[in-house]
C-alpha cells in the first residue's frame, strides 16, 4: 500500500488535501482504485514463481494499513461521487443495508 500511495499521490499534485497520520488520503486504503489491482499484480510478479513452493509459509505484503472504524462514512462523505471508493461504498450500502441513512445502521 505504501508503494502504491507514492504513485497515487501524484494525481493530487504531490500532496493530499487531508491526510491521516500515515499520510493516506482521508485515512483510507485505496483498494477500490481501478489501478490498484494492476499495481499489485506487477508488484508480485517477481515472486509469483514461488507460489507453489511447499516450503513457502506465506507472503508479507504490508504493515499498519490505514483503517478507521468509520471507513464507510469516510468513503461516502469525503470522496467524490465519481471516485471508485465512493461508488464501491455506495453499492455495498445499497446492496446490503438498503438505502437507510448512515445514522440508522
């Protein structure tokens, strides 16, 4: 996530309007960005050859990822309605919780 953040922040002129203590925009993980999956695939490509190694215990990908208990509210409040994070959060809310106001969840 940290490596992706350094690419992501370039879209915002090199700094975010609001960043949390770890420097992530609105303290949100950017996993809904359309470019994120491709970034992860290219980052893990060099180690993909070890995927079926019986001695492999697992992969370490990151530490202390940004997460807030009000992440759903943050996605719906701070992100633009055209942003992938907003669209994913709104779809999740509509699909699983109906169209209730957030304070009723």
